């Protein structure tokens, strides 16, 4: 099953901005971030189809996942 993944800010370093991953079912967000070697603590905002998501959410064909790192500033 194909899942689109969009990465933002520092999570793009060494990776593409948008990826299409072929994943085995049942696919979860946690499996995707593990595949991409992104530590859970590096994920601050997680959206599935533009809505708040969770690591254990089971993904469906056509879903897109947006992953944002913590943002700092002042």
C-alpha cells in the first residue's frame, strides 16, 4: 500500500521533502518513522490527512502523513 509522507524543517535533512512509501499492512505512523530513522522525540507535530494524528494510528490507502520537528525560537 502506498502512503505519502511530508517532512518539514530539519526532518528534511538527508531526506526528500515528500516521499511515497510502499508499506505492508497494517501500517502505522510509528512503523513509518522507524523506517525513516526518525526518533520519536524528534516528532513534535504529527498530522494524518491534515488532522491531528498519533503514532499508533493504522493508516489506509491514500493517507498522507505530515511530520514536523520541535520548533524553537525567541
